[in-house]
C-alpha cells in the first residue's frame, strides 16, 4: 500500500506528516504481517481517526508522533468520556480502544514511541448478551422452504450449510469450488486464519448439489461456491436480505439472522447431548468460555419451562 493510496477512513486527516506516514506503515503491517481483512483494517483506521480527531480538538493543533507518546491516562479517559457523550455503546467504545491499543502496541514493538498510560486504560465492559437461536422447528422449517429457481436453491443451500455445519456467514461465502466437502468433511478457514475440519451432514451435501446443478455459471476450482446473480461472489448483504425476506414469509422473529443459524447449530447440539469441547472444535472458538454461552441459553430455556409448568408457581 503506497503512501499515495487513498485511505478509506479519517485516520490521516489533520495529523502531522510523521504521524501520517507511521499510520500508513502500520496499516501495511496489519495487511501483510497479520493478514487482517480489509474490513478490519478499515475499522481500525476509523477508530484511530476518531482518536486523532479528539486529540486535535483537545490540544488545538494537529497531533504528531510525540503527542501520541505523551498522551496521558486522563487524556485517554477524556476521549472515552467523549465517545460516551456522543452516544457510543460500550461495545463500540471497547472496539475503538482496541484499535488504538493495537496501533500503540505496534509503535512500542517497533521502537518508535512508547506510551505507558495506554496499558492502564480499562476496556469498557460490554453487556452480557446471550445469542438468540431459533427453535429446532423454526430452523428446520427455514432450511426446508420450497426452492424453484437457482437463486432460491442457492439461498437454501447457504442457510442449510450455516445451520448444518455452524459456519460464520463470511466463512461460508469465502468458500470456493475447490473447498467442497470431501469424505464427509469440510475444510473451513476461520478467524485468525485458523483451519478446522467440520463434518457435513448428507442433507447439507444434497442441498449444495441441488444448487450447483442449477447454477448457470461454469465451475472451476477457484470459482466462488456461492455466486451472485451478476456472476461474482455472493455478498453478505444480499444473503442477509434473502433471509429477511424468508423471515417475513415464515413469520420468524427478527433475531433470525445468518449468524443466528450458527447459534442454533451450537444450541441444538448441546440440547441433544454434545459436550462443550466438541462444540468448541466445531465452531472454531479459541476459548471454551466463548462456547459456554450456550449453557446459559439452555439454563434460561429450562427456567422458562420450569416457571410455566411447576404447579407451585400457579398457587
């Protein structure tokens, strides 16, 4: 990425030349060394841009590298307070801080600038939200909806894959023809370029085959598995729109999203006897604590049944 490349965010606007050049070097490192997606790099750039904009107004001038190193704990807290006043949620503020910490951490490791205060800044606590899976009947109804043309067959194959294998939507849409299941397993490249093998149910393979048979685009090893109507890789927003339309048709809740199908996969496995370690491997979670959220869902559902059914609750 050359220094003349147009940046998609505000990170370079209004900062001194030495800081602008350093930000570009950091961005190149995120792409070439950390293999971060364009979406993540852009999000980090936006986070850093917000911070630099704050420093500009805070000090009344364009910040330089020295200013980044001299930013105090009170400055960081004032920035977080400003983000709160602007209406940013705890999750949004945590992500903003993460982007700035990444940049400052890189500066420190490169021997460019050291800022001790950033290590003291506490990450805002995000509210504990349980994933909202579909009920088994709803999920099955969704993946069995009649399909008449290749687009509806594609959507059905995609949603069946998400529910049948627990994939993230971007993992599914990143698949190429060469990645099709072999010997009952699908190779998935997840977060952090971590690879995992996921068993594929017969109904998933059948749904993929039905779609591929009707898809009008010739298959090559490097062709995307899920194609858009214009002959390019299917985009997330198109898949999300298709599910919204199905959701309305089937009177499903607004929480019925592509990611909810992944949650449904994990929850229904747990309800039917799978253990957490197995589910962790299938989902590609780095930490078991992430997978343990699904035990909270089961406990919540159990409590609902208990309160509704126990005779002493009606006296």
